[in-house]
């Protein structure tokens, strides 16, 4: 198999083929991960009821993937990657800011996903065989890392085929997991969980937004750019949202039921989110579980690695796309080794990472979506690569919105997951302080989204009309 040669260039019309429903597979494959089961425990950690967790899963997942759907429309209309199209809103050089943010998010997520696959495989092999835990971890690491780098380096054609297989295998195995563990759910205990506060519910919704969908906005066009322009925009949006949302929603709800039935399981998930789920399984299903755990997590990591390579090129690193993906893969390997063999906790640094980068990424995402909504004409390819073109060198308005949205957003989040993040939350006194009922709702993410979207609708409209005047 030959690696894809296209990088941040526009895709020629002769290469654009397929149907909108083809988007179902990469997005389903990237989000069918058993990590969503563990999210059920994280949701209940906001001290809300099972029904509130269900509401949060539906609203947060579908709401965040609606933004991904709009981003997919940009790819279909333009045939270029997301972070290339972002230059229209930020300027050719100004796009360095969101480019760097996106790059950190991609590399962070691919590292986390491969780490989880490694930990899960180590736990399973240690229990199912006589292997030493470290040997089991090394095997899991080699399998997960190899599959991720294989797909990410070879590129789009391989990814689209691979995700079909990943989706089919993982869905079947996940259904088997649910059947095997259904008797572990104590529905009386689940339904007895008392309803939490509105702040807790909003906190869970925001966690769903940042932890499930928001991080994909900056990659959606990377996959829809190969579709013909004639494909229905409604279908592109619909298949993207459906493929990305349906499995996570089901798994988060079921994960909430499992965690609500066992405090021991809920506590174990904080240390090993996937491996902890093996406590409920018969020994004979452990190897199939390891397979579905690896494939589900690798499905997301492959997309992250592919898009991180494109982003690296878009911010000015002059290498071929396979080389860029290989560079990112090396960083991922180093990060995974640290998380698996040296870090003492998973959930705390993970949530700290999501909140800190989630705020500026939320601002960028909403600016990009607003830019897509406002544009009536297709992008001009040559001008996206020229500082003297219609999109300009830097758009100070977009940069200012990211700065304002980030300052406000960080001021309204409480981040106690690492001592170096404790500076956040400096505006929390306005809504009850860092110990009040809104302390962990992280409403700053919502403020960041609103500032970016409505700020750009108000201040960016005239600039776009000027760009599309000729």
C-alpha cells in the first residue's frame, strides 16, 4: 500500500469521489471506544443522577458533534483540510495560533488513546495469561502504537477502509460486552441515585462537549474534502453527526448504569479507565475484550495522528505528510511511555488537559463554525497560501476573540488537577467562588464558545463580504 501524497493542498476534482454516508465509518470507528463506558463514571462524578447523566450524554455529545458536522461541510465545499481553511478566518500567518492549539490537542489525544489501549491490554493479558505485567504492557504498547502509526502515515484511503473494519468488529464485541455484563447492573441502586444540582448537570454536559466531540472540530474537513461538491450538504452533516454520536451516547448511558451499581468499579476507573471494565468479565472473553479495547481506541488515535500531521504542515513545517505523521507518532510514543510507566494517576491530568486546552479550542471552534456559516462562496485556493491574497496575513479580530474568550473562559473554570493549573478560576467569585455550587461546572467553556461564535458573527461579517466581493 502506498502512502497518500496529498497534504494541505486542495483535492483535484478527479480525486473526489464517494457518498455522504461514507463519513459514517471514520466517525463511528473513531468514537466506538470503550472509553465512553468509563465516561459514565466520570459523569456521575459530578454528583448527578442516572437520568441527568443520560441527558448530559445526549445534549453534550450531539451538540458538540453538530459543530463537527458544520466543519465537515467546509471540507466538502472546499476540498482542503480544516486547518488550511482556518486561514480564511485568521489570516495565513495568523492561523499559527489555532494551528498550534490544534496540534497540541491532536498529539495529546492520540497519546492518551494509545496509553489507554496499552493499559487495557496489559490488564487483560495479565489476568488471562501468566505474563508479567510489564511484558503484557509492552505487547499492548507495540500493537496499539503500530496500528496507529500504520494508519496515520499511510493516510486517507487506508483510514477509510480500516475504519469500516474497526467499526464492525468493535460494535459486535461491544454488544457482546453489554450482554455479558447486563446482570451486573443493579437498577434499584441506579435509579436510587438522587438528582444533582443544575450546576452538576451543566458540568457533565460541558465534560461531554470537551471530552467527546469538541476536539474533532479541527479535523472534520480532513475527511469530507474527498467528497464531490455535488453531495448533499444535509447528508454530509447528518452522516457525520450520526456516525460520531450514536455509539458514545449508548455507551455513556450504559457506563453510568454500571458505575452507579458499583462504587468499587467507579473508583477503579479513575486509575485504569478501560482495564477496570474487565473486572466484570468471564476469563474466556478477556482476549476478545482486549481486541475491542485496542481497536476502539486506535480508531480515534489514527484520525488524530493523520490530522496532527496535516496540522504540523499547515503551521509551516516543510515536510511531506507521511514524514509529519511519523514525527507526531514519535512524540506520541514518548508521551505514552510516560503515562503508562511513570504517571501515578490518569483521570486528574486528563481532565486538567481537557479543561485547559478546551477553552481556547472552544473559542477557535466557534469562530471557525461562524466563518463557515457566513460564507456564501467557495474558498479561493491560491489565496489560502498567500499572505497578500484576500484572506490576508493576520486577522486581528479573530486573534482578539481567541484571547478574550480564553481569558473569560479560564476565569470561569476550576482546575485543581495539577498545582500549576490552580491559577484558573479567577472570575469564579462572581458565581459563588471556587467552593460554590458552580465550582466544577466549568461554565467557562460555554462562555468561550459564545464569545467566539457571536463575536465573529458580529465582527467578521463585513470582512467576509469584502473577501467574496470579487
